[in-house]
């Protein structure tokens, strides 16, 4: 089965071992089953849905492919943009710091749309807390897009961002919103111009362009142009008139300019304003590629330290909760190291093996994970927790209750001694 799917839908670029099985409930209560690709190429997070059980009880086999948003790479020897064309213009769009949601139309055995389903890269259906945020977003344009039957096999990729979904960069002017960052239409990814056209035609918001990198006919060098005209960046313009012999040099300049923007913003506001930019461009070997460019100081920080700094770990822990939020407790009870493996795997692109395996990195991962988890659990006093444990586990000894406490509230392990005292008092009443 997996071998056939790899050949039919993934162009034989992944192996059966890269496909993991899933079974998920959609927002409207339908249950879907199938396979999700874990290989970090253009099919990362893509699905093949093989079985549907509708909320009305109807159950049937199917075969529906869902293209996810590809992995965003840094410039390196394997991931390079075209630069030898006569005329080139690459738009460096703001990298909105939020959560990528891929929207697809779930279809029944007759090809009719059952519902629109948001997913994240690692899941077939987005987690509950993301779905709750997505409910607050104006979805009229998305619904209109998929109402057209010619789009029923397409997917739209949005960034969900704002104060309500705060990561490292605080979008203080946005409570919660989405912007179109990618689209897979008629079995191909849209380029920058096509996405902007769709944005205008379909009324989709798209990220602002901060810089363009340009080369024109009869020119051998590249220019970097300032385009940051939105309200947030307008007063922090950092431009250059220099020419750059290669695309690589122009990208290096963009990194420096982004660092200067953040430095100026920090001086006035005490925080960074931009995480980086993304280019939606064309691979040297053809096909769309998303290339991320981060400010020079952030990039250098990752390369010069012996262990992984807190804020880089925090970002990956937040991604973990984006993917598994409502299932974190269940996963933790099965495997207490699951989140550590996830975070370490995601750190590989920016950090060396030695930095990731440094004991200080592991300690930070555990500490930050517990802090984030604790912040997402509704606050309860230790007294209330202990009373609830006794109420829900009658005829259980204090020692066994303490084990349940440690598993259910791992971020509160430091309070185990006090929990023991409270449990003992309750049990002796």
C-alpha cells in the first residue's frame, strides 16, 4: 500500500518509512484515516486520505491527496535560487511569526465537498486550540474560493498570527488574522506574482514585501530595494544603493539590513519587530522554493554559541504545542521524551550536533517545555489539585496519588513535597 502511494502521489521522492499512519477527527466530527509524509522535502506534511467515516455513520475507502506547505530552507549548496536569468526580481516578504495552516476540501466518495479542514504541517487536522483561534478569523474569502468546483483539489496555505497566537515577534497591531503565504493549484505551487494576483482577485491578505532583490537585462550585478511601506516598518527604513556581484551577496546584505531594522526598533520599543523574510522563488533545478532569510545577528547567534539559546528552544517548544496542544498530556504519559526528540530534530537546521547535544540544551528544553505547558493549563491551587485527585481516585494510597500527580502535573514536580503533605491531610480527615 505505502509503496503504491509513494509512486502515485509523491513522485518516488519519499520511501514507505517516511509515511506515518494517522486517524483524526475533523472540526465537524468526521473521522479521516490515511498517511502523512514526514520527509523534509516539498511533500513534508502532505496527506493521502484513505478512509472516511462521516458523522452520519457512512464509512468508505477513498484516496485523496492533500499537498502541504513545503519546508522553508536557508540558502545552502542544495537549496539555491536561480540567478543566471537575464532579468530577476525576488520579493522578500515579511516572515510572519505565527502558525502555518493549510486549508483543504475534504471530499466524499462522490467527489462532493464535506467540509473545509485546516491542518498543520505535522497533523492531518489542526489541534483544537488552533481551530478555536481560526474560528475568529474572517473565512468568507476561503469559503468562496473552494465553492468553485475547479478548486476542490487545491490547497491554500495561510499564516495564523497575532497577539492571540504570539510567538517570538509580537504583532501588536493584530489580535488574530491570516495571510496567504502559499497555494497549490492545478498540481503546482503558485509563484509570488500568481499569489499576489489571487490575493487581489480572491480578497486574500498577503504578507508585506520588505525588500526586493533585482537584476535587469544587460546588468551583471544585483540591487536591493527598500519596499517597507506598511505602518509597522515605515519609520524604520534602512536602504542601500550598493550593487552586489552575486545573488548570495545580495541576500547577505538583506540579512544586515534586517539586523539594522531590528536594532533601531529595539532602541525605541524594547523588542524586535521582524523575524526575517521569505522569498517565494524558483530553484536552480526548477520548481518553487521558499527561502528564508533571518537578520544577521540572529543567524550569527546560532553559529557562535556552545549550546542552544533559550529563545530558539522556546520557538520550537511553541511549535510542538501548535501541533500537539490538546494531546500533550496523553503523549507525555506514553513517552516523556517525545517533546525532547521533536525539539532536537527541529533545531538541526540551525545548530550543530554538539550544540544540540550539549547538556545545557537538554536542561533548557525540559525547563522551557514545563514552563510553556504550565502556562497553557488553567491555573489551579495545589489544594484544589490534591482535592480533585482524591475525589477522582477513591481508595488510592497517598503514594500512588503522588505518582498520578507527578504524571498529570509534570511542571509542578517541584511541589511534590507540599502535595504529599496536603494529600496526607485530606486522606486523614
